[in-house]
C-alpha cells in the first residue's frame, strides 16, 4: 500500500527562503516516487509576503496545504497545528530555512520502513554560525536541564524528525498549553534513531531568535520539565534556619561574656539585604510555576487559524 508522509513546515517572515525550500523539497519528493506527500506550511502571522506565496503554491500544487494563524503564536504553536492537521502515515517536521537538509528524509523514511524504529530524529553536532554567547549559553543550558529533568533532552537536537502515526497520536494526547516540543518528543518515549549532521547556516532571511527569546524559552522548558527549582527554595529555607540558629547561639554567648554594647549596624543591614534577596529569589521561582499553572488553567487555545488552503482551492 502506498504510504503518505506529511511534512510540517513552520514559516515566520520567510518570503526569501520559501521558494528555495519548495524547490528543494520537490527534488526529494521526485526521488521518493513510491510515497505520497502532503506539505503543510504554517504561516505564523508573517508580516511579509509569505502568505501570498503560500496561496500561490496551494493553487498550483495539490500536495500543498497551509494553515495561516491570526497572529504570531510561535514555532511551538505551528508544530502543534501541523501535527493536528496532518493525515499521513508518517509525519516530518522541517525548518523552511534549509538548516534541516530535506534529502535526509529519504534515509529517515527507509529506516522507519525497514526497522522497528518509531522515529528518526536529528541533532547537529557543531554550532557554526552561532555567536559566542549563544554557544556558551546553549552548552550550559543542556548541562543544567539534563541534571534536573527526568526527561532526557538531547544536546543539539533539532525539531527535524520523521515520526510514525502512533507516535504523533501520542504527542497529540498531551494537551498542555506551555509546549516544549523537544521535551514532549522525549517524554512520550518510543524507539528513536538519531542522525547527526554538521550545523548548516540558513539559506536566506534571518533567525527569529535573540538572546532574551532563547533565555525565556529555556526557562520555560526547565519549568515545564522539572520541579527541581522549587526544591531550591525549600533547601535555602532550611539552610538559612540553621545559619540563623548558630548566629543566635553565638550572640547569646557573646552577650553573656562581654555585655551588650550597641554595634554591628552595617552587618545587620547586609544580612537583611542578603536574606530578603534570597526570599525574593525563591518567591520568584514559585511565581514562575504559578504563572505557568495559571496559563494552563485558563485553557486558552494554543493558536487561532484565520485561513487555510481550503479558502483558495
Ligand atoms: N518560526 C515560526 N514562528 C516563530 C519563529 C520561527 O514559525 O515565531 C519558524 C521559522 O520560520 C523557521 C523555524 O521556525 O522555519 C526556525 O526558526 P529560525 O530559523 O529563526 O530558528 P533557528 O534555526 O535560528 O533556531
Ligand atoms: Mg533556522
């Protein structure tokens, strides 16, 4: 029986990369003659001509589908929308900037067809083209999250992967609002084969990430996949109780021996500042978890669709 692969491609302001990507993926599709394809592009509230290009592609090519959001919801929302819309036996996720080489799809498909793997995922081994700080930050991020999260997060893992329908359905059964795909893919389990490749620079356009966006994203993933930060406040609490107890004992003994001349104002202030700093820090950690819980409880949709290919066909 003929198998179908759904390719999910999130696009945000990608008018330059999109035509190049379409050409490349077509080459791959031509090589894989035995397989049917659907290309699902997600227009994540682009402000350039991305949507017009998608409309045009959908008109010409019956394999092209697109989902256009009412505003920018972020790549995670795009991935979810694509997964929900996909009907293929296998589902692939790919960036439009060709940082995920489309020709790997052939090897991925062969692996899934001829073995008992449920998923072929990719990781890039180098970080060429990343700034010094991004490299350093990324390295530390993976170290920390793998120490404190029970779900392994593979260093350098990309979202580029091909998955079986069964795995996709498992991913869709996770209804959380704060979605961190790398964690979710790992959490659902299944047998995954890893392919590695050298990091490739984007063909056109610019990256949508800056330092603060990455920082916020990494914090989100830590909060989403670990409760260890909450432990920090408990431990800090206990530690400070012990220290203060020792200090009280010291002062009582000192007063008994030397009397009680008023002194030590600067040290008192320092201690007050330090302790309130720690308290605010711990309160902040709780606040982070509370805010995530708040967003989950509100139960808002992850994305809102404004237009799909059905509107042009
Ligand atoms: N993207 C998206 N919504 C966003 C930001 C990015 O759909 O808000 C898409 C983008 O068009 C690209 C992919 O996600 O296809 C990866 O983005 P980018 O290349 O900027 O990230 P990087 O490769 O630098 O991590
Ligand atoms: Mg990219």
